[in-house]
C-alpha cells in the first residue's frame, strides 16, 4: 500500500473531504505520453506535492493524503508522481493546509 499526496485549491477542501478525490482525465501531453484514462494523481512525498501546487499558481491550497495499492507511474513527472486509475472517488484526509 502506497501513501500519496494530492494538492487542491483551498476552496475545494470541504467538497473533497465529503466526496473524496474525484478521478479526472489528464489535460497534459508532455514527453509525448499521456494517461488516457480517468485517474487521481498524487506524489509520493508532500514536498513534491507542495512544489507542484506552487508551480501551478496555487496561493492557498490543501494537501490531501490517501493510500492505494493500485497506483501506476505518471509519465508526466518522470517517476515522481503516480496515478490511481478508475472512476470511483478516493477517500482522503488532510495532510496540511497552506494559507496566506
């Protein structure tokens, strides 16, 4: 079982806590690769997750923690990020909130 960390904007916090992390299709096509299935994406350490949030312009965000035994490497981040494929929302907890 692998622990993963997922960042989201602070305004999504309550919905995610209630409903879970919702799988989505990746919109990125870097490195000529793309996951063509719905997935929840996460990093295997919170520092990389925080860096992702900041690199994507999130000023206030939440890092959620979740566990999965069926994750695959996300080709977008050269093995530093993972994807959990499927259509079911994934339960999670708050790891840390970052507020201004």
